[in-house]
C-alpha cells in the first residue's frame, strides 16, 4: 500500500472513532476552531500560517480526547507552495480551574493537498490556556509543536482558538 493509502485509512479510522464516541457525551463535546502564525523547519525555514478544527471529548474533569485536523501551508527552498492537512488524535490534561493551563499530546499524519509534500507520521505536544467567559464558549491561546516524520521537521503553531459546547 502506498503512504497515501495508509493516510486515508488513518483518516477513516479517526472519523469512525469520532462518530462512535461523540453520540453518548454530545452535551459535553466541544468543537474547537483555531488559527494563527506558525514557524517551520521543513524544506526551508520561516513563518507561515496554520488553522485547525477538532472535537474535544471529555474523559474526566481533568482529561479529554481530541480528534481533528489542522492545515498548514508554506514555501519550500525551491519556492514551491505546499499545503498539507494534519489529521491527528490525542489527549489533553487540564489543571484545576484556578490555574487554567492544559497540556496535550498526540499523533497523526500529514496529507499533501498541494505542492509535492511527502505523507509522513507526526507527533505533537501542546501547551495552552483555557478561558471560559460562559459555559458554552471558551477562548484558548495555544502553542502546538508538531514533529513531522518524527524528529526530521517541525511546525510550531501559535494559535488563538474558540470552542463551542455542542448539544444542550
């Protein structure tokens, strides 16, 4: 099987897991949308942008699962524009409410959309702060560092996210 086929299998499994896990806890599930600048060290170095969307599924008051995808674009050393999707699954661990910091870890895959990127596995770590002006909405500044083809290339996204609780 080609790497692209492996990536499609991983993406389908992530989607199936999302559908099967979301239904029981839909009232507490959150949709998070984020975007911001990203520094990269891939085929060339510099700054570009990243966006993302993922579902957060509560496990405990202090832990949640995350399923979703980011998107990242940049220019290579040869001045080729590359766009890739970054589907991933992970977990985030929230500090007590008086200290609204969280840490996240996970893994995923790169899927080339434009240009000539290779499809590679990824791992990530995230550090963020979660402010909840209401029960339904949160605001989340976050730094998410993704290692592409683990420990070969890096994307460090500095994003501002907004989350909305789904369901009643």
